[in-house]
C-alpha cells in the first residue's frame, strides 16, 4: 500500500506546486492558488498515511517516487517527453526509495 500512497501524495504535491508555478510563471489567475493550497494540504495528509516507522524515512523514500512522478507530469501535463537520462535517473531514485522502505531492520 506504500507506493499507491506515495503516488497519490506526489500527484497532490505536484499539482499544488504547479498551481503556484502557473500563477507566477505562466501568468494565470490568482484563483489557481485555492486548489493548489488544497492539493498541498492533501499531500501532507497523505504522507502521514505511509506505513513507515519515522517521518524522516517516509520523506526520504517519498523523494524517489516524487522524482518519477514529476517526470510523468512533465510528459502528460506539460507535453515534454522525458529522455533516457531522465528515465535512468528516475529508476535509480525509485530503486533507492525501495531500499529505504523495504530494507530489513533489526529490533
């Protein structure tokens, strides 16, 4: 269940941050900020649902998923196809996140 939670959190965070990007960089209406703030609140709440023993570990593992989701956003929302280096980097990051999440830990 961890990866679906992280994927939903990433979508919420990226959408929330993109609303600020759209307002400041793309000259969209300030009304874009209201759903953006709601998305950022949803993001923070979703991260608390991750079944991880420490917040720092949850955030560290989430980072890898966030990178992969950002490249998906780049492609689907912004119309820029990630290149092979983007994909290789994302795979490395998701691999690192998996090590953090699923490494055997002693008592």
